[in-house]
C-alpha cells in the first residue's frame, strides 16, 4: 500500500482532522479493491502523486472532492464483486485482515475497515478444506482442492487453540467447533451439512455483501 503514501502525507498536512479520518477510510477501501481486483499498477502510483499535488495546492480540500476526482480509477461495486467472488488470498496477514473487516461489517461496526490486523498468536486463519486433505475429503478432486484451498470462501477465523485442534480433520469433525466459534461468519460456515466446492462458492458470494459495507467508495 506504499503507492498512496504521498497522497496520505498531503492529506495529513492539509485536511481538517475529521476529513483525515474519512479520507483514510476511503483510501483503505480503494486499496482493498485494487488488491482484490489485481489492477494495482505503476499508473496508479502516478495518479496518487497527482492527487497529492492537488491536495497541497488546495484544489482538493475534503474527501468528497477526493472521491469525485478518483472514483473513476477505482473498481466500482459492479467491477469489484466479480473479482471478490473468485479471490484467492495466499498471504495470511491479508486474509486475517479481510476476514476481520468482514466480521466487523457483519456485526454492524461503524468503521470495519479500520480494524487492526490481529496478532496471529491470538486469532488464527483456518482453512476449512485443508492444504493436505486426508480421509473425509475424497469428494473433492486433488486439483480442485489445490485451487480452492486459498479461496476466501474457504477461510475463516478461529482462536489459536481451536485452530490447532482441527488440523486436517474432516468437515464432520470441524463442524461443531465452527458452530461454537465467537466469530459470526465462522459460525455461519459451520451451519452447512457438508463442505464442497459449491459451499466455498456460495460462502464467498455471501461474504461479498459484507465486502461492500466494509470497503465502500461512495458515502
């Protein structure tokens, strides 16, 4: 996310305090949309620098004006959701952040995108379909399992103790621990009767409605 640093520094120098918070939320939403859509490019870095100049020159003085100038460069809801629905996340710290922000959005938190990245020693990332499926996962072909492993719909949050206990267990063995989790979105994952590629697809699509609330660009 270093690309937007010049713009952020300009905002910190020039915007009123309440506008700094609003702009930071907006920039986080933009960054997540770029990351998930996979279109963060060198041209974007130049665009951020151009915006920074406008902020320093007082041509942009608030977040509303910033949105008006930049939104055409940011994946719209219509563009973002199809990318979100097939997103794979290989970096655990990013996956934890995404899931925490989605959890906060589902709970109705007012600033879900600002949730801090939790310590991996406290909150672990659980792959419901494990990386090395053992007995109980034969209904998912090996090549499909490899592709689905890092799908966002296959990921959930658990405490470290619960995550360690699950390991490569079958879904039947994992189900109750998912249901007992304090995380609402993890509980929902445990309510299905089986875990297959269809459930991963369906869960990821369901998470998409919270993604629009967690990372909005029009407010």
